[in-house]
C-alpha cells in the first residue's frame, strides 16, 4: 500500500508533505524554535510528569469511525516527552490559539483506526482549555495501541463541552478540525 | 556547484542554524538523498551491493538521520561552503545504510567505508499494485470539487509549500492544511472501497 500523498503526487518518491514532516523533525533536533515561554511550560510539564504530578490519562480503546470535515479553527501543537514519540512517551498538547473556544477534543487517526485522547472515556466530554490557550496540564501516555507509524492527530475546538457523539456529529457536518502529524517509533 | 555557491549570506545563516537557511539547503538536496536511500547503491571496489530502504518508514528514518547529522551544530561549523555538499550528504547516507546493512546482514566488506560507490538506478514503475492504486487515485481526484483538485495539483504534484498553495488558492494556510487532510482521508476511504487499502495497515 502506497503512501496516499505519493499517489496524489503521482510519484513514488517522497511527497512534499512527507519531506516537510521529515524537515520538521530534523529542525526540532538541530534548531529548535526559541519560544521560551512555551519551552519553559513544556519543561515544567516534563518535570511534573517525571515527578508524578502530571495527570496522565491512558489513551482510550480504539474506535473505528469514518471522519470527514474541515473549516477554520484554532490551532495546537503536540510534543512527546521524551522524544521521539514511542510507547510510554507522554503526549503534551500546546494550544497555540483557541479563537475563543473553551473546550478541546482530540484523537489520533491512522487508516481506519481512531484513538481518543479527549474525551478519554465514551461518556466523558471534551477538555476545558485555558483562556487563549497554552499547554494542557493533562498528558496522554502512548500505550501499545500506538503501533509504530504515522498518525494524524485531529483536534476540535468548541464553545461548549462535547461528548463523542457530538464531536462525531460536528465532524460529519463539516465542522472545523485542526490536524497535526505524529510519528510513533 | 553547491547550494552555497556565490551565496555567502546563505552559508552564514546556515552556520548560525537559521531555520529558513536549513530548509533551503534541505529542499535543495532531499530528493537526491531520498533517491539514494530508496534505490541503494553498489561498491565497485568490493562488488558489494547495499539495497535501498525496505519500506517507507525506513526511508523516512534514514533521510531524517542524514540531515540531522549534517545539520548538527558541529557539522555546520565544520563545513567551509566550498566542498561539494551533495557528495558530503551522500557519504553520510551511504555510511548509515552500510551500518544498517551490517546490522542485519554482515556480508558488507569491512573495508568498504571510504571507497567510491555507484547509486543504483530507479526501478521501473511497472508493478500492478502501484498502477491499480494510481488508477483509483485518478478517479478519486476527478470526482473532487475544483478547489480540492487545485489543491492536489499545487501541493502534491507541484510540491508547493502550504503557504505558497494558500496564496495561490486565496485561502489561509490553516485552510490548506485542513483541506489536505480531508483529501488524504478521502483517498484512503476510496482505496478501501476499492479493496486497495487494508484495515490496521502496519
């Protein structure tokens, strides 16, 4: 099975999105951004995780769905502590902007598989976020369900707390989602 | 001629670790290095052949390792801007691949580390799986809305950055990112419907 982006390019070599993903990882290693506030916050998260103070939720079981959607939404970045992302790493979410949203939902997709992060349980609701964004104080442990490979992390911002059916419905209606890539080693 | 030829500002920015300069150098050479890693090479001095990356993830990992080593602060400082940079990157790739080959199959002669090497030619793309996937992809793209078809052309075929594609489409970069994810997701669904995408793909 060929990487979809290569099929869309019509070439078997690395696609532009693949090259960009590789470059992002290279730069993260050799020329990290000087975002001291966020770096300090992530450092604090890492320290808290190491000290056992961070609330860490196991990723919820897989849920196979069909997801569609698009639109303009706020943004987020993800970081694995420690890097690179692997089973046992803690996935930290940094909400770079919220567009006024007060709640955040996120899950990882790979092929037909979906792994929920927020909400973590079938009856739970999306995560309250700090005004204007910032690093969430809840990290996600990457468990064995995160087999090595490329994942797309999709985030949904909302004004009100949403449960999974509401999130699915919002996506099905073409609601706004933000995507990030994560490579699990 | 290297990407730094007659471009002292680029070399200076590269040595400082400027992300824009590093990106410029990376995109100048990444296709060449990826081709080497994908196709493999032979070592005429010993007759040994090192096969290309066996899967997409290995290919991406090796390419990442090559540039991570080449872009490390000490390596940037040591580069004079004159020596052929492509040959330097290829040598890093070659050594990484020899190390990997030795780790899995100790038939690579130990004295092959510094000799010349010949890059294997690209294998002809005639396998039926690729052709079937491409046919299904073409049908899928043909059914997309005009905006998404243009996105496919700009981002995947022409390899524009998200910023460049956004400017061409008259939308935000975030919109491009969202549409791109939608197109890839839709293609996976189309391939699965056609029996060309397996669930729980490794």
